[in-house]
C-alpha cells in the first residue's frame, strides 16, 4: 500500500519585511531554523518556504507531525542575516488554499491562485 | 478570537494583536505595572528576588501576580501565591533571545520553577513581556513554549485570563 506523504503549512509573519525569494535570505532563514531545530530535526521536518504573498508574510511547508517543532523554532529566531527579525506563526493548516483564505482576511489582500509547485 | 492575552512593554497595534491570536495585548506601564514596589490603584505584577517583599506585595489587592528575578525561585512566595489564587508569571522575552547553552540553562531553570509551582498548586502563566516587535510572540508560539517548559504535563501552564 502506498502511503501518501502529507504536509502541514504555516502562515508566518516577519516583524520586518524580508524577501524569501532572495536566495541568500532563504538560505539564512533555513540556517536559522536549522540552528534551532538541530540537523536531525531539520531533516525530519524538511521546512521550506513555498509562497510569499506580501512583504513580510509567507507560507512554510513542513512534514506533518513536525509543525509544532517549527512553531517553537520560529519563536526563538530573532536574527536573520544580521538583521533583527522576529517570526510570528499566525496560523497552521493542511492546505495552502485555506491559509491563503486566512491571509486574505488578515492582510486584506486579494485571494491568489495556488502558489507555484516547488 | 482565542481568549488569550499577553503583556508587552509597548503598545501593540490592534491589527497585529488579532493576527497574533490575542484578544488583547496589555501594555505594561499603561494598563498595568511591573514593579518591585507597585503603586496602589493600578493592577500590577510584583517582581523581585526577596521572598518577604514578594509575600508582602501579594497581600495587596492590586497585585495580580508575582514574577521572580532571574533564576531565583522561592517556594514560600509560590505557596503564598497559590494561597491568594494569584499566578506566578514567566516573561518569555528574558530567554527567547538567548543562545545555545544559556537558553538551555534558562529553560531548565524555568522547568524547575514550573515543577515547584505545580507541586504547590500555584498557577504559572507565560507572557511575552516584549520590549519591541522583535521580542513579540504569537499565541501559538507561547503555547508551544509553555508546553516545552511544562513537559506537556496535564494542567500545565495556563494562558492568562487577562485583568479582571
């Protein structure tokens, strides 16, 4: 029997604008998360930014079962690439679509189509 | 709305309060005082490292709870807090910015505080007490930190019910 791999998605807001599409920022963010979760925890959770819909809010995909570890890790991140930045986890969901609906309500942005597959 | 409250050392705008999952983020200095000798007439959290002084402050009706300075834990003060039905506050901003071993040691100390309070049937409440946006935490993050400190025990750390 093939078991479907399931993910969870976290809506994260940064205290300052950050561009996660910038490779160096994305790498620094991954390093910060990895430093908090530890190498093994990071590999197990496999967090990845999948969608940024405004200057300081984005969606992180994580393997199901490790979302609480990621919430904890983001609570301890206070610095990304030398800049003082805090990350707040706003919401958690099993689908990107529902997070985008939440984001549309919270940030007053127009509903977007699904993000690019990565 | 989640029924959660937090305390910060600055005014958090209403939109951010809602996004972070709080009903209200109280502003220390305006909505309540955090002081070793709080003035009467305003709700306050008494802080300090002296058992006698904390117990004296606990008797005052305006004092809503106590917070220990640093790694100091006093069982007598915790016992009195339980007797008066007032919580022991933990300020997350004191340890979230620490690195490596320092953070580990701080969390270990807080677990000892939690275990002492839990055995004496005192309530323990975690609030951010952030002095800037960089120190703020969402209610989900506070919940996970509380879970980490309490070791996931039943009847673990409670979310603060706000000023009543």
